[in-house]
C-alpha cells in the first residue's frame, strides 16, 4: 500500500560561484552588528582567555634496542643514548668493505698526519711515510680497475702512510694491556714532541674506531630492502605493563621520526628504569596558521589566503575537511610548550587551564569525553587493531645530515619484453676502495687487453642463429622462485626473486653472505623500479659530537627498462639473400 504521507522541501540552489549574501562588508555596520548577535558574540560565549596551564607529567627514556624483525632472533641490547638513532640503525658493522681498501688506508694515514699539527707533521712526515709506506694492491686487483682508479693509486702509493698498518702498531703501544701508553719505537720522536704526538695518536685511534665500529647485528632486512628494528622504554607503574615497545616495521629512506614507529605489545625487550614524574606550568598561546580566519567580525583579515574562493566538489572530502577545520575549528586549539628531552616518552596525566576570570577547567583526553567515538588524535603512535599509544614520543633523530657520493648504486627494474627482473649495478666499490661505473671498468679493461683477430665471415653465409643475445656482466637476472612458508599451523607459498646469473655481484648491497641464495620479495620490485644506494653520512649530534656511518637507502626508480635480451635470434647482418 503506498504511503499517504508526502514530504516536500524547498532547497536554494545558487547559479553563482560567489555568495554575496554572506559577505561581511565593512561599510555596513548594521549588518556586522546583526552577524555578531547571530553568532552569539554579544553573549560572551568564549569566556576568558587561557593564561595558565598546569600539567602532571610522567617521563621515561628509551633504554633498549633490538635490530631486525622479531623472527630473526637478534638479542636486545642497551640503547646508545649518546648517538642519533640513524647512526645506530643504519650503520654497517658486519661488512667493512668501505674501510678495507687502499683508498681508506691512504685517507686514514693523511688524517693522522693532520692530527699531529703542522709543525710536528712537517718534521716527521717522511719518517712516517717511510715506516708505514702505502703499498700497491695485488696485480690481479689492479688489472680489474678502471683507469681513473689506477691513476689515483699511482698518486697515493708510496707517498702517504698506510692507515691500517699505522693503526695496528699504535693500538699495541698507545693502548697497552698493561703499563702506561707510549709511542712506537720507530719513528723516533723528540722528547719535546712526545706528549703532543701521543695525544694526537690517542685521538686518531678513537676516530678510526668510529669509522670501523665493532661487529653487531644489523637492522637491514635484505629480503625487503629496508631497516627493521625495535626500541623499548619503561612505562609508568600505574599503566599495568612494565614496558612499551615501538617497532619500525619498514624504514627504507628519508628522515626517521616518531611516525615511523608502531606500538607492539607482543615484543618484550626488557626495558627497566625509573619513571620520573613532576608538575609543569606553562603559558598557553592560540595556535595560528597562515590565512587563519579571525574569530571576531570587527577584525580585518589577511587576504593572502582566501578560503572563500576555494572550490570543492561534493566528493572532495580532503578539501572539505580542510575548509571545515580552518573556518570552524581553527581557533579551538592552544599551544602549551613542554620541554621534552631527546629520546623520551611523555605521559600527560592531568591538564588544567586557568582563564582571565580566574576559572579553572580540566581538559580531559578525547577518549574520556567521547568514549568509543573519541578516535581523533595527533602525534600518537598506532598499534595493532587500531590501538593508539597514550604518550608523546620525541625520537632521537637528526634534523639534517651530509650525504656523500654513493659508493654503490643498484637499479632493480622489470623488463617486460624479456619477462625478467634485473639488478643493474650502476656504480660499484672496487677492491681498491674507489667508486667506479661497471661499464667504464669493462671498457678500460677491454682497451688494455690485446684483441685477437676475428674469425673470417664466409662470403655467402647461411642464416646465423643465436641462442640468446649478450647482456653486460653487471646486469644480474632476478628469477622468480616459490618459497613455502608456515606460521601457526597455516602453510602457504610466496614468490620471491632469486639473484642468478654467471657473474658475481661486486657490491655489498646484493652480495650473498650466507650459503642460502640471495632472494628479494617480489613486491619490493614494482613496475616503477627501485634504486639502492650505499654512501657515507655525517652529522653533528646535540652534544657537539660528530657521527659518521655508511647508510643504505632505497628510493623509487625511473620505470621499466629493456636489457635487449632475446632468445632464438637470427642475426640480420649475416643474411645476404632471403629468397
């Protein structure tokens, strides 16, 4: 039976993009007074301004660190509070190829001479060069270098001290197991220069150790080409859990900050330390942003940002949400400054505001006010099942750093024509410690090698069949393989890309370090490709100390490519007659 009730509604529909009826004209005071009454400005709804904020705060510091995913089983250790988190996570300690070659030995030897000072270095430079002369690498190593690296070695060999040999002798005498530190017997140092030279040697040994940190477990995940690690900090005793663990499930490049972490209550790192608490007092100030509308009608606004001229379609939710925040809720936020030590977690137990009328208002968390619907938050780490942390985390990370020229650069791309994924070494680190382009190494090596006479071509050859076309040696195929996995009694198959080919990878980014083959998760090589780099990084920490490490970084590629690989090819140059 049809309904006997009929609903009718009239809706205004404007034909213009500008709503002149809601404009606030400054030459019409009656209109402004009416709008003030309409918006309840005459009723003093905003009450007084906030002039004081009182907080009760709990604080703890990051005390534990564990590299790698939980399945790797790496042990947790004490967190190094005197270094930025990037220097701990990204630093290479399992492979020392960056400091093993003659190039680093020459630079370390030159650094030692500079640390002696101009006067002492001028008197003893020849003696140190003679005693610790940098020797040329093996002939097989030199033969495989490009011409630029060979010329650099010609300049350094025999002209600078060998830093590796110098470190071995200085460490034995300057850091003896028993007795007072002293300089080696050779070269002979005058008594008046002994104290200064010994101090310089101790400082140089400390610098050398920072460049070659002791071996430890790495956070780099070679299958997913990113860093995975966890940090832990103690919780306040009132929260029930003894610690809180933050896990970075996939840090591959860029700036490391609080948003790279997720709370993971299933991981236990053994964080235990005192959690201190104290009251804090601050002066709250309104939050301002460029183009923010003024809360009063009697104020002229800055016309640099005109929110009224922004067009938004009904389905443009992001733009509508931005307009709603700026026009309606823009003046509802206050900024309360709190001092946060680097690497700390802060819990706000209580927050009260006092206004100019002497009233005190307690500001409660949104979860306590809205209950289950209070899911809005800022600067709070999320966890499993949408849970959010109840703390603020100030990560001990660097703001900026200096990046060196990449020692290695590998392009991972897909070749749809050949139906193969490739790992292309665009830049590699040679055994001499230099960085070179594989194509130039091959060209220079070929130019130095005497070429034999080519086989004569018949006058009237048949079709020349080629099983497969040639691919450069620095192009390594990534072939798909099936890997059986199981977890909690559930089994499934994953597809991974296995590094194959006849030639060995030269760099450390994809070098096979274990008996198992080198595999990369298939989803880590998208159609756009991936570029892996390995370079030195240097930064200055908040206490003035300088930290240097070798970082690995992943960034987006430049799309698909073609290797020119073809199977069952016929060389058209060998065909004289197709009839």
